[in-house]
C-alpha cells in the first residue's frame, strides 16, 4: 500500500469512514501508524506505572477514568475564563447559528453553549494539559504512533430542555479517524444527575465486541422495536454511528455500560469509536472540555486555526510539538 498521508489519499479514505467495518478501519490505522513511527521526530513512548495502567485499561475496556487532572484552583480559573466569553448554540461552534450569546443572556435557551477555538486555546491550563507528557504517552500507546491533536472543544450542556440532543445524547460511535481517542475533562462537578459520560466497554475493538455479541442469548431482542432489531441484524452495531439503537444496546450490553461521574478537574480518556453518550444534566449546567488525538488532521479544528505565536511559548516547542499541534495553528 502506498503512503496514506497525502491529502488526496487521506480525503478519499475519510470519505469511506461510515462504510468501512471495524476490521478494515484497523488495517488502515495500523498501516498509517507505521508510517508515522518512521518519521525522524518520533520519540520513544514514555513509560510509567500510571501511563501503563491507563493505556492498558484504554486498550482493554475502551476508556480509563482519570483523577486530579486539574486542581480546584485551576478549574476555577478556567471556568472564570469561559464565563467571561460568549458561547454558541451547538455542540461545536462551527455547527451553531453563529450568534454569540453570554451566560445569563440567552445562552441557556439551547441544549449547548460551545466556545470558539481561539477562546479555548486562550484558556489557562487546557492547552498545556492536552500536551502533557503523560496524556500524549497514553494516546501514543493507543494509536501506535505520535498523535495528532486535531480538535479542542469546550461546551456547556444546559438542563431543563424537553428532549435530549439527537447526536451526542444518544448512544453512537464517533468516526473522526481510523483510530483515535478523546480526553474529556469535567470543569463542573458531575454526579449522576449532572450529565455524566456513559461508555459501553469493549465495543471499541471488533474482536471484543463480537465476543460480547456471541454471549447474548438467542431471542434477546424479541421484545425490541422491530425496526431496531432489523438495524442490529443489518450490522449497524459494526459500522456507522449506531444512532437510535439505545434500547438494543442497553438490552445486550447493559452489564458493560458504565456511567462515569466525577468532580470538577477529573475526567476520562476514551476510544469513542466505542459506543458512548452523554446524559443530559438535570442538577445544573455542565461544562466540559475535550482534546482529541488521532492519526491525522482529519477535519481540523472547529474554527480557523490560531496563530503559532499564541501557543509556541506555552509548551516546549520543537518539531515534534509542531507536528502534534499542526491542525490547531497557522504560521
């Protein structure tokens, strides 16, 4: 197979993301990871008991809960930063109506309030956290190569709306890349009523997923809506994004479905090709940050990249850092 990192080849492969099954995705991911490892900037993967335990959990189960990512004082600074800036009425700002709204002045009328990339990058601690050696090492172990930090996002989920959001608040698979993982950082306390992340363990790897499917009793879906049963039979668990299959997922995988609450400053790292969702918050608004690590720049940031000078002074800035963050900045 020829190199996969040329823009035309990568665009062609990305157009097939929803059609490829997990085995095909894994084959492409392994090939591309090998190409990245061959680059001269690639450094040895850092190893420590914490990194090893997190990476092993991520590989085996699909996610690993992480504690004490930021202190309470650091979280307070981040929240103060975002409260002073406008947000946009979608899960990511590029999908919004483009109208900036402030908290207390119209933002809470919508499911979401997401922030522009320049405001996210300007926030204290978040860019540094996403580039921290431990998190990069965990991502590198999962990807098999130096990661590309291709997406940063921060958004509020607001309570009190009648229906869950159709996309992120229903079980689904993300299809950003052929292999990727996402850091989620809670910036508000998230209890069971606070909008915790929910993850279906072992659905991120096809061989583990098939083992769990095989364990399901014959006729387990008899009492499920026929349209849902038909979608399962057609293989919608194995490819595509799986929207609308919540009843079957809970029926078959309830014993593997974890609700992941945590205090502000904690979070998780997850392979979100695995089935997952966010529960709509009931007890109050939830603020969360993500950093996504993949094999390539994919769709890039949700807004025009920031100027290189705005981030180059915040972390050790060498060829490897430029490569990891290349989707986020312009020279």
